[in-house]
């Protein structure tokens, strides 16, 4: 079980699912980076967002992250080689 959890924490995954935002359900592409970040992008690329753990809700990201999330989706699907991405990753916090 420890090894499975360790592997999950270091993995990247892309999948398509429905997401309800503002009473509207849309099919989006999700991008998961281990346990660090969960992001989405609409299929037409017009909206990109991320899960805000503190607020416990989805937040729309600025347009500057659109291409990075798209590239991350392509990396997760093994369509392109791994590369550096500029994404809004929350800073680590002290364990209390």
C-alpha cells in the first residue's frame, strides 16, 4: 500500500470527465500532478482552472496558464516528451 501511494504521488494523469461550474455541466480535460495539483481545461481551450484546496472550489486561471496546461495534458498522454511547465502550484505549508 505504501508503494502504491508513493507512486501515485509522483505521477501525472490526464482524463476527460464532466465538471459542473455555475450550474452548467461541461466535458473537460483534467490534469493531475500527483497530490499537488488538479487542473482542468475545456475542450476548446477557452477556459482553464484549478482546484483551490483552501477554498474547496474550482477557480478559473489567468490565460497565461492555458498553453502550459495544454502542454501538460499532452505530456500526460505521452504525445510529447516531458518538459518543464509553468503552472500555479501552491507553496508547501508547515505541518502542525
